[in-house]
C-alpha cells in the first residue's frame, strides 16, 4: 500500500515537472510548501513518535478518553499555527527567498496561503496515524493515503493544463484534508468524560526534547530552498524533486520497517525481551544498508539514462535533466544514511531515548549547515546537495 501511494506521488510530481517545466512557477510551488511541511514534520512527527508507546501503555478504557482529549488539543495547536502562516505569508516569503523577483514573490505568497492549512490537516493525519498504529492497525492509514493521493492525481491529470500551479496547490490541500477525514472516521466515538489535563502534560514531557531538537534540525529544507533561491531559476525545483524521489524511498523504508519497529519494540520492551530486539534490529539494519547502497550504485551508473526516459517530454530541457542526474548521483548518500539512521532512531524512541536522538541531530545539523553554506559559495547548487548528504550520513554514523 505504501509503495503504491509513493508511485502515485511520483506520477503527480512527474506531471507537474513535465507539464510546466522546471522554472519560476514550479520554484514558487516548492518554495511555498516548505514552511508548512517543516512545521508538520517538527510537531506531527515528534508527537507521533512518542504517542505510540505512550498510548500502548494505557488501559483500553483510558485510551479512548485520553486519545480524544489529545486530538482536540493538537487540533487547536495546528489550526492556530496554520492561521498564523496564512496571515504572515508576505513577511516570511520575502525573508526566506531573497533570490525571487517581485512577481515570483507574489505568486509564492498566493500559493503559501493556500498551503498554510496543509499544516492543520497533514499534522493531524500524522497524529491520527500514530493512534491507529498504537492499536497495531498499520494497513488502514496506508489505504486512506492511497485513496487521497489517487484523488490528487486525477485532479492534476485533468486540470493542470487549464488551471496551472494554483490548481496543484488546492489539490494538495484537498489531499491532506481527505486523508484527515478518512483517518478520523476510523477512531472510536468521542469520549472525554474523565479526561485529565495531566495527560497532556505527560505527553509534553515526553515530546519536549524531541520537539525542541527537531525545531532546529528539521529546518534543513528551509535552508536548502533559501540558498537555492539564489541559484538560476529552476534550482529549487530540481533539489525539491530529487529530495522527493529519495524521500519516497525513505518514507517507504520508514513505513515498512522503522514505524512498525517502534510499536513492536515497545511491546517487547514491556516483556523484557531485549535479546530479541537486538537481533531484529541488526538484521533490519544490515538489509537497509545493503539495499540502499545497491540502489545508489544503480543511480550513479544509469541515472541520466533513466531520467531521460522518465522526464524527456513536455517542457523539460536537456540541461535540466543533466543537472538533475548529477544532483541525484550526489544525493544517493541520503539513502544509505537515511535508511539506517531512521531505524536506529526508531529503536531509541522505543527505549524512551528521544532526547538522545534530538541531541545528536542538532549537533549534526549545525555541522551540515556549515557544509551547505560553504558548498553553496564554492559549488553553487551542487554544494547544497553535498550538505544535504552530509547531514544524513553523519547522523546515521553517530
């Protein structure tokens, strides 16, 4: 299910790139995504990682009551942040993308206001997915992701040529809203009688180290797009597209291995089966490394040829494909570092060592950011990519 959703996402991105070509409009779209997406990753991912073991520890009766209390509180937080993003879009767009022309800034502001509420629906979808996973319902969230992605694909296919990039932004919002409603429908009926605010306090205590740390190290995409806005037009699109292609592989690995590993490990931890956890971890870690390295080699050897077949249509130019293939070849290190790193992080989350994950990531983020800036000043677009790879590899090793 996850793989099918990822393939549909690739089809959506393919239509955008081929239909509009890497240029000002696509740069504006990928730039407008970045702040809502980063905030969604910081809050939604941080909370969901600690929510699974937190909910598993509750008795069945308390789960229903506490789940709805936490959902309503988080919905208020995400909704408020979305409203702030909507109102302040002119300010943060101008600051974050200094290389954009005045006309491009206006388009980015328009798109950003549409996508601001992706934070609300996408963040809540991450939380609701964690609730389903705590009940060991791994298939249902993926099924709804597949349906909502299919809806967006149909919309882009039918309307891109007529309505352009504005339609893509609205369909992206619809995709997240649809997934949220589907997931919400699968949660047991509301029950708040007996809910205590102390539950929110405990959730905050568990999530705080990860939340504070990730508010620093997960801002990497903002820095990437900030620097890329000062490269030739299309630079943001090329980096964002390459990141999404690799992100699909990492998301698949996370859904198939790391996320179930948290839930399964949390259960085994309660039973004291530490030797079983270690064996399972090292087996999964080894396979993740071997497969990711093999894929990287294939990309280096056949990447440009594959991209020519994949993107050599519409408004995509030959030089765009050459640039993208070089970026993809450099960025292959993200696979090896990301796949093994997220599995290690999953194990630490299950062991309630989220503070260690955050501490390591913050230090490595600072190092990688310096590499990005120096790389940008010396190698331009490719230097940014070197910094992106450096973060994942250093993080995985540490």
